[in-house]
């Protein structure tokens, strides 16, 4: 009886699964995965439900007599230059950074999948056109290009920032998607589907996409952290979001002038920004390792 149970257990453990299932089996034993995921869950909750974490709304409950005071009483993070409780301001600043990071990456990923699929599958003039278009946008520096565009259109908000960053942030994933599609399109199972009369659309989305998307998905996860850092940089430089918007980059922009006397103004948003960006990068790294059997 015992031997039968052992044999059954071995059969379950050795049963072949999908790439994503095998990756999950690898990820669930990684401390870095759970650590990064926990931080990102908290950051996402702060962005979606800030009232659960903050005592005041954005730019509310401010008292100029408390301006720039450090941690005191219930205000463990102190107060900002307007006398607003700094913890509440940091919580509300999470929304802009996380929303822009995820939205930009989602739209850029969609563009990359469509363009990379068309270029890699059909080749010819379509591949040449999409590749040259990608090269043009790839040659525009991310932060510099966004700075020029945002200065030209000063009245912009979160969605305008998102649009600008999407326009400049789809090229790397498109190149990778194109390369993956080219590698997969000539495999035997794709040729078999074509011989059985499957349409191009069915071949692309049923057979090629599931086998080509994994590396692009990993790059997208890494891209979220890069976009959040880029958005904070633009806010810090004064060309991104503007008051009365609340973001970590804006808080860093204001805090730079007071760091010597009031270091808490710079330290606390920096810690939250660093933890969020680093978590996305670490999560992308461990997912990449789990999806690539050669790196296990």
C-alpha cells in the first residue's frame, strides 16, 4: 500500500505540465518572489484604496504651523512644507506612480504583441516597415524625449503622461516579440497547423503567441519598475505632474531644498519609491529564471 502511494506521488511530481505551471512550482519556493510580491500587493492596495491607509485626503488637513516638522505624536512621518501629514501624502502619491507604471506597460505590451506578431509572422515589407518605425522611436531617449514633449504641452495630467510614456516605451518589447515569433513560426507544430488548414489568425494567437510571449512578459514586468522610476524622474525635474497632483517625484522635487534641515522630507518618499521599483525588478528577475529552464 505504501509503495503504491509513493509511486503515485512520484507520478504526480514527474507529470509534465505547461511552462507557466512549471514556473509556478519554481517560484513558490523562492523567498525573493514572496517578498517582492508582498511589497507590490501593499503598494497596489495603497494606490487603489488609499483611504484604508491614510487619515486625510490629498492636500487635506494641512496646518502651516506644523510645516516641515519631523515625526511627532501620531504623525510618525512628520509633516511636509504645507503642513500636511506626510504619511497621508505619501500614500496618495502611490496612486500616480503605480497607475502610470502599470498602465504604460499594459498598453506598450499590447502594441508590442500586435506589431511584433505581424512583423515576425508575415515578414517582407510589413516586417521592414515595422522594424524601421521601431528603430525611429528606439532612437529617441526615453526621459529626454518625454521632457521635450511634456514641456511643449504644459497642461497635462496622469493620462497625458501615460500616453507620452507609451509612445516612447514600446520599442524594446516589440523587437523581442518579433524575434520570438520568428523563432517559433517555423517549428513543426506550426507547420502542422498550417497544413491542417488553420487560418493565420488562429496560428498566430493559438500556437505562436503562447510559445513566444514568456520572455516579453518578463521584460514587461521589469518595464513597470523602469516606468515608475522614469515618471518620478520627470516629476522631480518639474516637467511631469504638477501641483495639486500628489506623487513621489513631486515630493522629492520639493524636498531637495530642505534635505539638510529636514531629511525626513526626502528619505520617506525615496524609501517607498526605491522599494516599489526594486520589487518589480526583483520579481521580473525571478520570473525570468523560472521561465528559462537553463537558468534553474
